[in-house]
C-alpha cells in the first residue's frame, strides 16, 4: 500500500511537471503609443488606469506568479490576450475620432461596473476603484472624448 502511494505521488509530480510545458507564452511587446502619454489624464486618473486596467489592456502587464504555472497560466494569458484585442492602451489611436470612441467605451464599461472584472479585483484589491476614483475617471473620459471630437472636426 505504501509503495503504491509513493508511485502515485511520483506520477502526479511528473504529470504536473509535464503540464508546465503547456503553459502559454507571456508577452509584453514594445509600447507603441501609450494612452496616458497621448490623452494626458490628470495624475489621479492615470493612477487608477494603471492600477485597474493596465495589467490586461496594455503591453505593461505585471505577470503574477500564477501566470507562470499551469493550469492557472492558461486563464491569465488568455484574459490578457483577449483584453489587449478589445482595448490596447499601449497602441492608442493617433486619430482623435477613434480615440474619442475608445474613451466612450471605457466610460461605458466603468459606468456599468463591467471593468475591472470582479475576478480580477478579488485577487488585486489595489485595482478596486472607489466611488470617487470612478467618478474622476468617468468625468475625465467624458471631457477628453469631447475634446478629441472637437479637434477631429476642426481639422
Ligand atoms: C483581468 C483583466 C482585465 C482588466 C483588469 C480589465 N479588463 Fe477590460 N476587458 C478584459 C477582457 C478579457 C475584455 C474582453 C471581453 C469582455 O468584454 O469581457 C475586456 C473588455 C473591455 C472593453 C470592451 C472593449 C470593446 O469595446 O469591445 C473595455 C472598454 C474595457 N475592457 C475597459 C477596461 C477598463 C477601463 C479597465 C480598468 C478600469 C479594464 N478594462 C480592466 C479584461 C480586463
């Protein structure tokens, strides 16, 4: 019985090691145009964006330890890849009309509390936005979108 248990443990450890070979690649490509640089929010809003959004929506992801270990790595890497596909704050559009649209979407998901996702703030308490931080972000996104729009029609 004891020997069987030992072998079972050895097999489990080996399977776990093999599983690690399936861990997907974590990438942080070079930043193209950073949203904070381009849209220049006040420091408090920039800090909220960095704390609550940049891990999934930029090329400046701070990968946690569990992003290195399968099977949790599959979930984290796919979330980041999907997040970047939908909104890439490291590849911000030059075109003011497109930037305004993105700000509208940011406004919407924050207003409806869809972002940052709950599963993320559970593990990252520093990404939870207070009511005041949400309001600052929403007000700024509104004003910045309007500014981008007026600059795009003035051209
Ligand atoms: C845990 C990773 C994660 C974090 C953190 C996160 N997002 Fe997302 N976000 C996603 C994923 C994945 C999607 C795409 C699937 C979906 O819509 O749920 C998405 C979708 C979006 C979209 C929709 C884009 C579109 O129009 O299709 C916007 C806008 C957005 N996020 C903004 C934000 C903002 C703003 C923050 C910070 C306040 C944030 N997200 C934080 C992962 C994240």
